[in-house]
C-alpha cells in the first residue's frame, strides 16, 4: 500500500476575496472609478474653501498620505470663486460638494472641478435643474455624484418610509438617476450613506442589485477616530468582500489624513491594495519574556516610510514565535533575554534583547535594498497586528 504524502506547509491564500461587481467606469480627472479600476481612497478638506492657501496646503497633506480624490465644500459664493484656482493647482482630482444652491453646481463645472457631488435631499428645486445640469456636465465631461445622506433625506421619502431606511435611500438615489437618464446623462456615481453600518450595508446591497453605476462607500458621521474606524472597517469589509464598492471615504472626527490612512489599511487588509510594511506582532500574554509592545512600537517607528512590501514578525514567546517569524520576510522569536533573528525562514543569528530592534532594522534595510534592486513593486503602508 502506497502512503499518501500530506503537506504540512502553510495553506494557499487566495489573491482576492471575490470578483468585483460589474459597474460602469467613469473618469474623475485622471482617476478611473468603477469597472476594472482599483478601489480608490477619498477624503474631504476641513478648511474654508475660500481660504485657497489653507485648502491647497491640506490637499497637499492629503496627497502625501495617499489620498487619490479630494472633496471640498462649497456653501458660499466665495467658496465657488475659489474653485478654479484650487482645481487647477491641486495634485489630485477635486470634487465640489454642493448643498442648497444649484447655482454652485454650474460654478463648479465652469471652474474645472473633476466632478460634482450633489445632495438631492437639500438642494432647492433640484429636480427642476436636472436638465440644465446634465447639459452643462455633459458638455464639460464632468461626472456627477448623487450623494444621498440619511441626515438630509428628501421629506417626501421620510413621509413615505417613516425614517431613512435602506429602501428610502435607494429610492432617492435611483429617482435622481432616472431624471438624469431622461436627458441622456449617465456619467454618474452614487452614494447612500447612513451612520448605522447595518442600514448602510443593506442600502448598498440593494443599490448594487438595481443599477450598474459605480458606488462610493461611506458610513456618514461615523464618529471619533476609534469608533469611526471600527464602523467603517465593518461596513466596508462586508461590502468590499462581496465585490461592492468602487471608491471609499472613511468619515472620522479626526484630521483628514487619518481618514486616508484608515481607508488604505482597510483596502490592504482585504487584498485590494498592495501592502508595503506589515508588522506581525503578538498581543502578548503571560508567556512573553520580553516587552512585545515596546519592541513592536520601536520596530514600526524605525521602519516608517519603507517603500517595499515587507512582512516583519515581532514575537514574544516560543509558542507561536518561531512559526510566525519563519513565515515572515524578517522576524524575531524572543525569550530569555535574547532573540532569534529569522530571514526568509532561516535563523541567521541570536542577539541579546537590547540588540533586537537595531538588528531587525538593519536586516530590514538589507532586504529592502535587495528587493528594490530586483524591481519589487511597492504599494501602500500597513501595520497589521496578529496573535
């Protein structure tokens, strides 16, 4: 009888969770949204748009953080007057965010904004202006985002459904789409935001089943950094894992650059964006014989800004440590005041605890240099914690 070989190696990891939903593709300036384009990350400035210098400075900071599309508020004529300069000098596409006054939609199109977001629930006599908006946007090649929000839903739909249900949000969005479609305009992106992730997820699922427009995901008013990050990660993870979603914005009561960092890490965690640095570190327990928290923090700080995709394992005991360190590009399994340093699965040296951080950073730089010489593509940064 012939024995069957059983592999005890690591299981294959799928390169993607699921096929993306098939949607139309639109162009927001140079950034493609929908179709086969990668999921993009957006944020919104917190400055007064009329303060051109401050707004452009914040856009530059957002660009540096990895933001691909930026939205600016346009509640006044002074803001509308500033759009042309901001749109022309920004390094990333600028979307004008319009509420209440339909005249600012035309101002944004004339200013050369890459797209315009309209909120049909609070723009006065919006439906009466759709024909003119469609003509102007079509002539300029400017996409329109129909951005429905639970907090400003059309009163007619609130009366019909009693509150901002998924069905109400979807009906609002598709009704506005139908008005544009009557005039042959389909260069549209849709969002149906709600502060409750469960309502939001159900709304997007229904919307995805009823149209082929690209979808902008967002949990509106998600809250402070910690709470908003959790709510957004849960909602985006559920939808993106089903192939739903073409561009995202994490809404936090925090600096806009933080929104981008969270959004990027969500995409990386789902395999929708190439990683750069990934720190695998144990949560620590009674078995740990070193200060894992301190080691992980110091290694992360020492490798900040690394451009190549590199997985570094910082482990604090002999139970999971050697296995995790062996599977990483670079790792340490610590104990008894010393650490075994692994490179590509092999132990290369043992160093005292005081030399672990220094040694890991040195070896990481060597690996990064070799990877860069080999032309390894870089992605975006991620720090993941695993136990």
